[in-house]
């Protein structure tokens, strides 16, 4: 019998999402968003610890503590930093995270100096059609061809220095959120604050329901996913299953939808774990959740960083469908609701393999298999049957 999962509070999900969008958090400038999420966990009564730099490692206790699992969403976003101060008082920028400067053009931003905050706009080097005519349209798209114009008296390099601006100062881009009656949610930085909100809503639903977990689960909130290290140093426990939570691009050639949750089968790092991914797909089917399978060609996640750090874990990725990723992003409450429900179902589910608590000690009895013995393909050139090979005594 399928275990009933608690329903997430979608009003809570949207509230915490809107509040997180109001907090600037480009990679490297995440202390405030860490404090915010830590306070939400305290409200839910979920214990946690912080790493030196601010990754949050929480724990929901289960009936067994091994094997245990982790689910991870990241708090950091794309942004920029000051690369240089120009003689005309404008600033050149370097991207934080991987994204195109074409999405930066025209944006309102906050520049955080060591002493305060300055407002400004990111503009192409030729920003006036009245001055440059059609040359505006011929300007290349790159970070070398945009600059930050500050809303301050700043016409020389010396003016920049007098304002306390320094190379490496962080620049955060305004989120511009809009939640419409149609259920669409548009904003910058839904990656991955929408994923964080879905995870928090799932945790709240589980805590409020009083449901007992079968195994320990460790919700993680990482702070350097956009620059690649993410969950690399975030797993001190005997975690056997790791599910990352992130954004699924909705675009031509992709299978994700703004009205469904996506299970990523592969990304730039290669395929995700066969068994864990299919466990998530089965849970989605059992609970009648809208789900898509997808493959992301230009994409890494917290799960990838955990594996490359040397953790011997099964990994999978759940994602909300989103249009215009790393631009002015849009998702739908349908996708976030499905993601939150599937996270709840997964956290309450049994481990994919209870035997993962221990390495196989010279025995294949508990080891998994992907190919059923009677499913081998036939060809004109016969090969030995799988049955004849598995279990042979040498």
C-alpha cells in the first residue's frame, strides 16, 4: 500500500520564496541568506549545524541511522563582481557563475562596498541610440562590452575610490519577482531559491504531519553550487543516497515542463544513479505526480560535486521546470508543488537498498543488478546467456 504523503503548504512555499528573493546572495556573499534559512529551520524545530563558510547541514531523525540519505538545494545565485574602475567612473564586471552578459544588460543592481551599498545599472558600452544610431545593435555580446553606471557622482577613477569601491566588490542583480494569478512565477534567481522553497515546504509538511521517517535524512543548503564546489565538503555522515534539487531548463530540445517535476537522467558529468533515479520515478507514479525525464547537456549540480569529492554515494537530481534559466526565469506553482510533494514522498520512503549501509564483503547476494537475466538481446552471433555466467563457480 502506497504511503500517503503530507501536502505542502503552497502559501508558505511562496512566502519564503519571495522573502529569499529579496536577499542578495551571489556566490561568495551568502551570509544573510544562510541566516534566513537557518531561522526557518529553527521555527520548524529541525536541528542543524553550520560549516565554517556557511553550508547548512540539518538532520531529520528516522527509525534507523544507516544507511542515511541527503537532499540538497543551493542558496547562492549568479551575480557579478567589480573587475576594474575605468577613467570615466564606470566599472567593468566579471561574472560570478556561468551566465551571459546579454541577461545583465539593462539590469538594476546593488554594489556592496566594504562600507555600504550603491545602486546602479548595467549598460552596454554604447547605450544611447541617439548618440550611436545602429552601432548600438552591432556591439558584441560579452562581459567586455558592458559596464556598471552608478547612481552617484562618479566621473573619474578617483571618484570611484572616494566612494569606497574596490576590485572584487560584489554586485547583486535585482530579482524583479512577479507572482501572477495564472500561477506563473517570474524572477531572477529562481535558481535555486525556488528549489530551496520547495524543500522547506516539504520539510514543514513532514514536521507538521508527525510522520516518522524510516531512515535519517539530512537536508543540505549549500553556498557555492554556481561555482562548482557545492556539496563537495558537506557530507560527514554515512550517506548512501544523495538527491540534488535544482532547475530544469524548459527549452527546445528539452523534455521538462513548467507544470511538472523533472528527474534528470544525465547531465554534463554523466548519468545519474540508475536505481535511485528510477526509485524517484516510481514514487512519482505511485502518487500520481506530473513528472518528466530529461537530460541536461550543459549542467552540473551539487550531486556532481559530491561524487567528484570522492563520496561513494548514489546520486539523483530533481528539478522544477523553468523557462529562460540564468536569465529572467519563469516557473509555475504546479512544478514547485510537484517537486515539494515528490521530495516529501522520497524523504518518507524506504532506502533504495538497505544493504548500502555496509560495503559488500566478498558476496554478491545483496548487490544490485540492472539487466534481468531473461532480458538479454539476441543477435546472429550468439553470446553466452547471462544465467550461464552469473553464479558460475570457477
